[in-house]
C-alpha cells in the first residue's frame, strides 16, 4: 500500500517517528556551526538581552548548559520543535475534522524545514512561541474564554523576547478583528493580549536602555545600511515558495477545491498569511528578506491549505514533500559520512571546508601554541567555534563587522595591557595589521589535517595604541546613538572612556 493512501492517523505517526529519528541522527552528526557556537556563548552568560537579539535563545541555552554541553543535547529544542508543533496542529483541528487534523500534521512534519531543521538558531524559540500564541488566540476566539487570551499575550511576549519579527504576528492579530465574526469580544480579548505582551516586552526596552540600545541599534540601524538590488522582491517571492514548498504553494493557488471551511479558523489563518507575507513583501523593496524571516509563519500556510483545499490537496502535498525531503537528505547524509580527503577538492576548497566545519581539528592544532596566551580570531564565528572546542574564551581582534558584537561586552582590552596574544588567521593578513599593537609579532604556520593555516603570536599587547587605532573606530561605527534616543548606560563607552 502506498504511504499517502494510509489511514491519516497512521500516516501521521509514521511521519512523526521517522522525521524525529532523522533529526536526532543529524543533530549528532552535523559539526557545530559558527552561529550555534555564538549562541552557546550567550548561554554561558545568561542575561536579559544580547547585542543582536532579545534574550530568549540565550536563556534557553543557559538552562541546557546547566546540565551538559554535548552538541546533540544543546540542539534538543530544535530536534523536538517540529514534532511538538505537529501534535499541536492535530489538537487545534481535531475537534473539527479528525482525519484532516492528522493529515495536516503529517504534511507539516514532512516539509523539509520541519523534517531536517536541527540547528540552534534564534528562530527556534520564536517559532515555538508564535505557534503557541496563535493556538491560544484561536482557542480564545472559539471558546470565548478570557484565560486563553491571557495565555496568548504571555506567549506573544515571549515570542517578542525571542526575535523582533514576532512583531509581524502582533500586527496580524491586531488586524484580525476587522474580519472576525464577534468583533467586540475578539477586540476585548486582543486588548488583554496587548497588555500582557507589552509588559513582557518592557523587559527588552529596559535592558536596551541600560546597554547602549545595543539590539535596537543593530536591528534598526547598523544592519540596514546600504541599498539592495532591484530583484529583491522577486527573490523574496522565490524564498517564500521554497519555504512553504512548491507543492503547498501550487495547491493553494489552484482554483478547484472544497472551498472555505470552518469560517472562524479560516479567517484567522487568512490574516496570519496575508499580513506577515504582505508586510515582508513591502519590506523586500528595501531589504533582502532571509529565509529564516518566514520560518515562524509557514505552519499557518499549511493549516490554511487544509482549511480551503481539503484532504486531496494535503495528500498530494505530503507525497511531493516526501520526495523533496528525501532529495535534500540523501546528499546531506553522503556529505556527512564521506571523509574530506576522499573528495575531489583543490587545496583552497579543502581549507575552506575545514575552516567552516572542523573547528575541532583547528583547536587541536592551535592548542600546543596557546599556553599562557590570550586567544583571538578576526570574526565572531571563528571565535565562537574555537571557544566551544576549547571551553575557554576566545575574543575578536580588530573591528569585526556589525554582526555579533557580543564580544565587546566580554573581552576587556583595558585589562590585557602587556599580555601575549595568539591570533588565529583563516586568511592571510599583513604584519601592519598587528605591529602597532604589540612589542613584537611572530607568524607561525600550523597544519590542520593537511591544510595550512597561520597564527600570529603577539608579545606585549599595547592597549593605548589599540584603543586609539581600533576601539575608537568601533565606537564611531557601532555605538553612535542617534540624538534624542534615551539611553541610561553604555558599557562600551564607559569602559574605554568614550
């Protein structure tokens, strides 16, 4: 019997356990990424906010790190996320149409992003809390219970403490009373959502006020400088189709089907699709919209497909996405089990792959040179990966980029005057980069499983020169607070006298 012809409940559980097993396998096999290692550093320094984003990812990882730091363990929230949401979909739809509920959950589980996503990102908590917000709000609308609206406000507040694009969900919920059947009661419930979520988001406002307005500057100014190509709206549409998957997009756009069902839920799902995707479409004219911006909303697209197209569309989309997921999984598994030295790579290609994926090998080669030295690289990704492998702080030397400047808070250059540094280079830099800031420098070549990298040993760090040559430019580039923006404290300016 073909899988897609199975009883919907049985199909759901086959999909659930198979995809969960795949994610556990991937979580234990994929090397740590630079972004993940950076977020792990957040977990080692739990706070109410971070340079790039609100605090939820860091607090989640802090709880996990209190138990252990094995990679599969730290990835556990991402591994379990899709399974939890799949079960949640079934719960929300089951009392209306049980077979439709199981099929919708199965489709959500089999789409590639759900089936294969195991990496820890800031999207992990926001996807969870966006879904829980909508689940509680939907139950509040249908059951007309105040408690569900209060719970929706709690979850929306937690989503906004995870990532700012949860604000798109807030706008969508605010628009829902315009099409709701019981507008007065829904509007009253929405006021409760607003009050509770705003109170929680106040935590983020307070933290920014006392920390240079860091993640406000990053998200609204520093990362938005410069223009974008003319084709970014087209790129956004392509990205949207890839996220919701071509099969789901095709079935939604087809003219035939069963038509709208379960009007209250369908109206809410329509708003949850049209408003966020529409706003992102407008934004795409001035900014490149990343795939991850859409990850909090594609679940509502799949649920909308169930509401307006029914069982046949779900089975078609499930079958199509099964093959799409297999087509993506097989090359990934082959890449994971194939030794690098067996691949037909040039020396530069091999070095790039080692640099991107094998921080454990790199640390193995660096460690003999690292005794009694302060460790640095030139990027947050390399520093974070080495810190994860070394279980030791690794700072960022030089200006870096507007991304991931959390290191500005943890590396105190004013306390390192006279110290010796080891700086790992993933690409060559001229001696003039380092000579002004040390009494002496020495280049050394290290062998990383057949690939050559350089390290710089800097003896006698000159803090006053570094403050003038590097830290002053960092202050001018990344910590210029616009006139009129209220700020209570700024650690960077206070520490270095700016």
